[in-house]
C-alpha cells in the first residue's frame, strides 16, 4: 500500500500505510529490517519537512528501526521526533513518539533520560486510556528500573506488561511480556 501510494504521489497515504504496518517499536529483534528502513526514509522524504503528527511518528519509527545498529542517526531522529511532538502539543502523538523513541535512545549513558521518558509515557498512556501504550510504558519502566537496580519498580512495570498482554490477548504482546519476563 505504501509503495502504491508513493507511485501515485500520495505521501500522506504512504505515511498512513507505513504507520499501520508497524508494532510501535522495531520490527525485528536483534537485527534491522532494511526494507522497512528504506520505506520509512522514502516516505519521510515524500512528506516534506513540515511539523505534522504523522511526520513525528515516522521519525520515531525510523529511529526505533535503527535500534540494533550503530547508526548514530537513531539518536538524532528520536530527538527530532520528540521536539516535533512537543511543538505540536498533541498528547497522542507525543505518547507514540515517546514509545518508539525510547528504544532508539538506549545507551548506557542516558539511563536518567530513558527513565524520565518511561515515566512520561506511563502518565500519558494512563491519561489517554491507551492499553497498547500502557504496555510499552510498562516495558520501558521495567527495563530502566532493572538497570537502576530498583527491582520493586521493575516488578511493577513487568506486572503492567503481563496484565495488559493477558487482558488484550494479543499474541505479540504476550510474546513481548514473556520475553521481558525472561
């Protein structure tokens, strides 16, 4: 759908297709999907530089797709998407950008930043009542708290993941909850 939309010169539909074809974070564990990266890059180029919720989410998705690389663009893309989402002032866009960008920012030296992002995402997910975002916030809370050695907080984040995965019954969330638990 995205390729067809681009062939027809419809960048907005291509962007919607790219966002519909993602999991909120990277699409492959441990490697990069070069086809997905190329599709995101092409769609971003077609959209142009204007601040829009779709562009902010695409930038965050591209940053997330680059998580398992040494590509330094992932940090710049995550920062750009976050700045754009904040300028737009849309809580839903901001929450999706935080969820996708959290993994892109993973480095040993930025634990405090990732912890702050996890906290903000958790608050926004609750405010929006979005269970998928709540799940992603639980993962982020678990991983940052565990890295800090705060196992009570880590367990609380993991409990959110498990509860949401079971309540929604989505296989992907159940798998991610089991992976996180492991």
